[in-house]
């Protein structure tokens, strides 16, 4: 399957671009790690594929409306 066909199929199934789809799954994984482990925000950002913790925190806040630290403190079980 060619890349353009994959992009069109993904858009048709999810109404998201490839980048949005990947970001969604990265942040879901990051949220689970923050809730279920004692990993730091820096460790979580690297674990889900972000090299820059500040960029990860900024994008995480756009997605969840909380910083990773606030999310961790609020939803830690």
C-alpha cells in the first residue's frame, strides 16, 4: 500500500491525519504511564518518543488541558 493511500484510508476511518493519530496514541500511553508508574515526566516523555521534555509538556497540556505533573498528581492511583 502506498503512503497516500494509507493516509486517505486512515483519514476516512478516524477523521484524523497520521500525525494526529500517532500523537493521540502517544499521549494515551503517556497518561497511562503517569498514572500507573512512578516515572518522572522526563522519563515518560522519552518513553513515548519525545526528545524534548518542554515540547512534550506543552503538547500534553494542549491535549489534556493539564500539565503532565498536574495530570499525574490528579489522577495517580
